[in-house]
C-alpha cells in the first residue's frame, strides 16, 4: 500500500501563490497517473489536475491556466503550483492515483489551503 504525504498548504491572499507537494512511498508510484484532488467544506472531493507517467497533464476548467501539476519520479513526488488563487480554491488538497478503475490508495492527511483577505 502506498503512503501519501501532502504538504505546502497555508493561508494566502487572493491572487497569491502556493506550491503543494505530495510524497509517495513505494516504487509503484512510477506506474500510475497521479492526481491532485480537493475537498471544500461540505462538498465532495474532486480532482483538479492529473499527470501521466509520461508527463501529459489535464486540468479541471476551474483551475486551467492557473494551476500546474508536475512530477519528479526520482523523488516520487508530485507538485501542484497554484497561482492567481481565488477564495473558491479554499479546500483541503489531497493527492492519489488518478486511474478511473480500482480502489484509491489510502488518503493522506491532506494539506489545507485557505484563500482569504
């Protein structure tokens, strides 16, 4: 079972930036498309970005042009660079694999992102 540890969240003003990191244990990470997900209070968890093993990326419309996902396979880490943050980006952010089939790995603790003036 892969263990996931997210970090890098915090409180930022609208228009600000944050860079999130997700470290994964186990080399199986290298075989999976990875995704960043977020869950706002009282809402379901949704995927906002994904990156394939080869580096192809996809983004939810709500973050397209503002967020950039990347991965460092040697470090078994996935990143999410978030720019031009908006209050509606406030949520707990998680990473996990992005395959549509099969159970997700155990979710990490997530990292809280709060966008507020």
